[in-house]
């Protein structure tokens, strides 16, 4: 099974379900041409790695696929993601305090109450090619993302039961 995200019309499809998504506010780009901070969603075929969630706000998402569940772990206030392309931890989950540039994953706005980590530029990370491409909760004001794919809270909850570790997510222009 594959998740299809059609970036030209901003839709996500899985198992005959279709949902609107928010994507990079500067559009999309071929994955090999993307750059850190370009605010573009990288085209390409990726895999779902794991999930993170705010246990203080949500219950743990249940594993639906017993043979290959998408593993979730609770977020903690010191969780972050390194976006410093010159740091050895680039495009990796890290703990704060951290001296290099990073994005805090514990946010007050709810956008990262559920995060699905996508395999973009992580095996191994190429410096500057882009980091932290997630499937996460959309902002309530309908703004686009900095490169991620975002769904409303209701839609991400509808998608969760269909996800499994290693599942392909195809980010395509058409």
C-alpha cells in the first residue's frame, strides 16, 4: 500500500480515502534540488519511519498493523530535530539543550501533536539537502508549511489506522 500526495492539487490519497493537505508555502521541488530552508516540499518516494505524539494532549495511537506497526513514542519537552547542515547530527532527532541550529518538536500551537517522520534525506543525510520533512497536523489558520505535508486533526486521525512502518509515501507533482 502507498500513500499518494499530489502536490499540484494538494491532496493525500490512501485506501480510497482523499483528504486536502497543506504543503510547502514556496511550492515543491525535485528532491535532489531542494535545499535547507527553501520552504518547498520535496518530490519523491519516501518511507514512513516512526511517529511521535504529545502524550499530555493525546492518547497513544494504537498499532493497527500487528505484523508491521508504525511505532509511536511520546514527545518530551527537550525533543528537537537538528537542521544545521554542518553538524554531524544534521537531519536527526536530538535532545535539547543543543548548541547547533534545531527545531523544537514540543510546540504550543498543536502542529506537532502528531508527527510521522518521512525518510527524506536521512540515509545518510546529505548536508544542505533539507531536513525534517514530516506528516503532521495543519495550522488552524490554513497556512502552508515550511516543506512538510499537513492534515487537519480529524483527517490525520482518519489516516493513522492505515499507516505501517516502511509504508511508501509518494510525493508527486501530478
